């Protein structure tokens, strides 16, 4: 925990600077998009959030597998502490996506498979939190939570496939930017920077959240008194 | 063989357990046209939407106390330490529930389909899909119930509900392709594939969960 | 490479596109929502860690 405390500030400042610089670059320096106009600049806020929200679930699944196989108690804490962070990033992705939808699609919500799957992800994060909180016995709750996360991770490839089916049957009108030829390099660099920076910020949040989790669960242990 | 008979008798005598969900299903199917204009030509479109949601909710209702009573009177503990393998007992239990609730609902659902859409072809084709779907739903919801065994059934089924939503997309696609006379066997094969994985995996997971509950 | 798209602050606020629509409000509201929610999460976790350490001491 001491090492993590020391690393935390480095991660935080580096990723914050990277994120802010690439957001600034994306908002003011990159040229206007020909198809969507200036509203495409939301991509620098939307794509990192939706990308990280899915990778956080995969991280949770890996942590819960580690917990179930090797009984590492820390990874169970990690599963519990990632869940609210994942809910927040998914919320950001949903909100920014629907605001982006107003100027580009003319409506703030489309029952498109990708949007619905993000909503499902959000509901699942909330459900995981409520399941864990309903048990007063934390060890049992850890076990059930990690089982549910593992079973739920089956959903991710299914969701990916359903996106393909959906777009084959329904002609997507002017929905995605992936129809265009590949993104120009001038736009790609700040996007990449904002993804990495946002990942760093989210990692800091996960560190804080798991620290809170450790302090809560281990409050009766003697080493925690030395640490505090 | 003995255990199948035993579970069948147990569920048959508890008529609230199997008759209630079927009646709720019939009630939903009878009541929803009242909210739509009778002559509305979109009725058979909305029929399928209501049908899948009704099956989903009824299965949620049906698995409400699938493990709870056995857990409370201690017979689940007896099963867990008996000679017969515990996942086998659980899969038998789920199968009996499907036999007494899922199969009647599939028959009634395809009859309603005949009544609403006036198309025998559609009603015949929807029947196997309903059978497979209800079995998948019952499996996943009993997993949810096992998760929140002592905490009431609502929480666990709510948590597992999002797992089933991609399946609803597949079902919608299957109905569209039946309507357009396209080949829908791919969707049936996909549902069967999902079922064949679930049918083996879910009893194993549930037995692990219930053992954790009994600790 | 490093030349600004907008000449003044007001222009950057409105973000008028080639088709004449002003997209600034969407971009800025998303920016505010993202920043506020991240900041709120940070503050929440910092506060609760502080509270629990105080209790442990």
C-alpha cells in the first residue's frame, strides 16, 4: 500500500496532463469534420469512456477468476471496488453518446444494439453493487459477486455478435463514423492520447476505491493501525 | 428415476407453484389487446413483443421459490451430501419446473399466436422457439434465485435479467425472419447452442453457490 | 500543425459548423458533465477515505 500511495500521484498527474492536453488539442486544434461538423469533437470525451467501461468489466472478470481459483482476497476487494467506477464510466459514455446523438442523428436515443448493450452494461454494474451490498457476510458476498461477474462476462462476446446481426438486418442510416474511411492521423493522435489519459485517471479512481475497500474490510487487523 | 418422480410429485402438489405462473401468462396475453385498438394492424407486431416479455416475467415468477422451501426445511442440505450427484438433482429440479410450467406456456403461447396472427405457419414455427427459450429462461433465473437464496428472489432475478437481454434481440430477429419467410433455422440452432451450454453449466454453478450458502 | 481552428473565444464557444448549426452547446455540456462527474467521484472517495482513517485513528 505504501508503494501504491507513492505511484498514485505520478499516475494521477501524468495522466491528468495527458488527458487535458489531448482534450484541448481535440477541441480546439483539430480541423472540423466534413460530415458531422464540429459536434464530432465529442468523440474525444465519448470514446475513452465507452472503451474504458468495457475494459473495466473484463478486468473485473479476470480479478474474479483469480479470486475463485487462487482465493486471493485482494482481488475480491478489487472486483467490488471496480464496480462503481465502471458504473460511472458507463454513465458518462451513455450521456455523452446521447448528447452527441442530438446534432448528428436528430434524436437523443436510438434502439441500436450498441447503445442498448451499453445500457445493459450500466444496469449490470448497478446490479452487481446491489447484490454485494445485500449480504452482510462479506466472504459469501465476494464469492457470489465473482461468480456473477464471470457468468456475466459471457455476455460480452454475445453483445459483440448481436451488433453485427443488428447492422446487417437494419440498414444503419448515418449512424457511425466507421462508415467513413479511416480517421485522419491529425484526429487520431489526440483520440489516442485522451484514451490513455482517461485510462490513467480511471486507474487512480480504482486505486482510491480499492483503498477505501481495504480500509473498510480490514479495519480490525493490526497492520492497518500501523498504516494509518 | 426415483428423484424425477419425487420432484414431479412435489411440484404437482404445490399447485400455486405451477398454476399461478400459467394463469398470469394467460392473463397478460388476454389483457394486453385491451390497451391497443382492436382494429390496429400493428397488433401482430406488438403481439410478439408482449409474448417474449410475458414469457420472461412468468419464468421469473415461476422460479420464485425453486430452492427456497427445500433450503428452509433442510432437504437441500440432505441432497448436497447424498450419493447422487448434486448438480444432477438440480438439473432434474429445473427440468421438472420446465415440464410443468414451460411446456404449457409454450403450447398456450403458440395457440395465442394462432389467434392473433391467423397464421398456422407462424404458430407452428414459434412453438419450438418458445420451448427452447422458456428452458433457457428458467435455467438462468434459477441461477439468479440461487444467488440471493436467503435474500428474497427479486434481487437475484433482477441481477440476472440483463444477461438475457441479448437473447431477446435474437428472438426478435427470429420472428422477423419467420414473418418474411426467410430461413430462421440459424436462430433456432443458435438458441439450441446456448441451451446446450447452459444446461450443463448452470447446475454446476448452482451447486457451487448452494454449497457456499450451506457453509 | 498547431494552428487553432477558432479565432476567438466566442467562436470557440459557439462552434459554428459548415452547415450553419452551432454545435458548441453539445460539446461544452458533455465536457462539463464528464469533468463534473469525475471530479465528484474523486471528492467522494477522498472524503470517505479521510472519514474512515479518522475513525481508525
